[in-house]
């Protein structure tokens, strides 16, 4: 009975489950890495496309502050 059941299972599953788990894990890792890269490069691309300068460049120009007198 178990020999026939294992033959049925091997005919239903066309590949080794280890390969399936490896493929799913690889795809999930690629998605996570792409998301991390997108979050890291998002501010750079956003400031480049909008034409605004970064905070360090805008703070280099002196601004008038109210006096305490």
C-alpha cells in the first residue's frame, strides 16, 4: 500500500519539494533586496527629479534668525 501511495505522490509532484522551497526562498530574497534598494535610492531619485537640493546644501546659506534683544 505504501509503495503504491508513494508512486502516486511522485506522479502528482513533478519535482523535488526541496527545489520548490529553494525557488520560493530565492524569489522572496530577491523581492526583499529590491525593496531595500528602492527605499535606499528613493530619496536620491526624488530630490533629483524634483530639482530641490538636499538639507546640507540648503543649510549652507545663512538665514536670518530673530534676535533675543
